[in-house]
């Protein structure tokens, strides 16, 4: 148990503030605390980021890359410590936490390089006495609000491109998993970023969020979290027309065609559905299986799910850790009860295991589900796999697209023609084709419809932190 602090203008602060305790969801024990900052601390952090922006934005991309590369090395050197903190504060199985820490480093490394490729344009003029150019400039101070389910990778996915573009940043991590963020910022300090370039505030989400939205000098807000909170931030941003990137909720369909390779499909569905105990925005939540393969898939899939080991994430053998809190367990319990009451069958799981202070839910497979059930409409965020049979590809497309979300979808088929035609009809920002884990630093991540605005990752993730400035040069 350690009392962690906030980082503002190159100083660790907040020792005298009230503390927010962070509890391990595997056993309810307090594992650390952070200060409860509010408006005052947020404004201080923004002011310091604004001051630092004046010089950081004038550095070259090559200089900024040196800091980022140092940070990448430090993340990799501290991978195990980051993973341990992550697991004890939010429950993720330790092997996944190690994977997240190393994937977090890739966002820093990739953007260190990509920052060197921020090109403008020279546009042919229609007049002999004019030259026309398009310049790119960092947008300014960035407010980054990050979620508990990926405590370090969601942060570096924002921080990497923001810092590479020449922006400075104020980070507000989730109150449920702020300790990993503090550790990451300690590594930023070691990497030697000038004071004020990276700032971290912890505490009251509403007070910090409101201060960020009301401060004139925050020019960009990048948020990962629920669609509900995203909508609120979009409304609040209107007064100052702040730039926004919103990575919001999802309710991903998985479509498995008759000709799928069944082992590939099972591996992909397990990875997509059960990673992080089903608590990712890109989790496959609605599994549609074509009638010819349905029964065989269900039998083999259920057998694979029963082999998953549930337990404290700190144990090496754990595949499914706890859910983040009791209300998550309650939500999953409600969705499963609703499905069973409307005629679904329980093939395995279906149990809340909340003894000894932990908030676990057993990996669950439901068959015979249909669109009348809440689980096929509302984002799940838990280890429950509902399977629905379909006959034709058109039916699968209709079912898959019948949602307000548009983040990720998954397709399993061995046919290039069928896969291509099917994916062309899907309204989702990310599609995994015979692949349950499509995310990577160099490709765009984000959703259509109510799943968000903009993209993180890839060159689009860097554009999100840049302004375009058109310069017309008179030559008379
Ligand atoms: C998320 O669920 O927000 C991130 C998952 C990923 O990057 O794969």
C-alpha cells in the first residue's frame, strides 16, 4: 500500500489533500491511494501545460523523438512493475497486463518516429504572383481522460501522438485504476521531459472534467470511456469549440459463416470475448453463427470456455480475473437473468462469485438468444458469450448492424469473396477477419455512429493533435 501523488509542473503534489483509496477487485483490499484533486489542481496543471507548450511546440520532431524513445525504453524496462500494479488495482490477469505494458510502449515508439513525418503541402497556385502552402501545427494543450480497463495502453495511445505532435498534456486517469498512470508519469519524469509537458491530476472526475472543459487553454480533449459520458463532454465542449477525439462504447458482433475454420473461430472468439474478462470496448458481445456450423461450434466453444481458469489476476494460470466492481457483476447478472427468462439456454457459467470480497463472474455461454434480450442490445462488459443462429448472410448483416454502436466487428470465413462482400456491408470502424485481436499502434482504432469521433493509432491518430494552417504568400 502506497500513497501516490499528482504531478503538476514537474512536482509531485497533493500530499495534504483527501485521499481516494484504490481497491483490488480480486479481494476488496486497499492497494494504494491518490489525492482527490479538483478544480484548483486541474487549473494549475493546465496553466503549467500552457506555459510548457510555448517551448515544447518549438522543439523539433527529432528532439521530441529522443524523449519518447527514452520513455519507450523505460516502459519496457519497467514492464513487470507496471503489470503488477495494473493487476492489483483493476484485476487483469498478469499475463494480459504484461502484454498491455509492452503494447503501451509500441504507441510511444511508433509515434516517436511518425512525428518526423508531419508534412505540410505546397499547392499549385492559379496566379503567377502567389504561392500556396499548407502548414501543420500542434493543436495546443491536450486534456486526456482515460478509462480503467486499459490503464496504461489507453494513456500512451493518446500521449504518444500528442507529445510527438508538439502538444503538452494534462492526464486524468480513471479513479478505479490511477496507480498505473502515476507509475507511467514517474517514467516520464525519468525520461526527462521538461516540466509542464506532462501533468497528471487525480480525484473527482466531475470537478476535473468540468475544469478541463471550461479552461480556455485546453484546445483538445481526448476521451476513452462510455458513450454516456462522451455525449456529456461533447455538449460541454461546444462553448469553446474544443477539438475532440472520442473513443466510446461498442457492442461488437461476431459473424461465423459455415465455411469458417472452426479452430480459428474458437481461438478468435475466446480472445475477443474473454480478454480482460470481457471488459473491453471491442469485445465480441453478440455471436452470430450460421446454421450449418452452429451445433459443432457451440459444442467445441463451450468446451473451450469451461477450460478457462477464473481467479485472482496475480496468479500466473488465471485467464479470467474479477470484474471491476459490484455494479459490473450486477449488470451481467441482470443481462443473463433477462436472457434466461426469455428462453435462452445456459451452457456453462452463469454464476456471480462474490465471496471473499472479490467481484467475479464465471465465464458463461448462452445459446438460443434473440434480439428481444437485453444482452443483444446493451453493451455487456463481462465474460458472457451469447450465441444466436442465423441462416443467410443478409440476415447476419442486418442483425450485426442493428445497433447504435459501430466500433468493432469480427468475421470468420475462409472465403475471400464472402468475407469481402460481407465486410463491405458492416458499419463498424474496425473489423477483425479471422482475427480476434486487431488493435496495433500503426493502424486506426475508433468507431462509427455512437461509438465515437475520430481515430487513435496510425497516422490519423497523429492528425488528431494537429491544426491545419493555410498560408497564401503574395509575391509582388
Ligand atoms: C479498448 O477496449 O478500449 C481497447 C482495446 C484494444 O486496444 O484492443
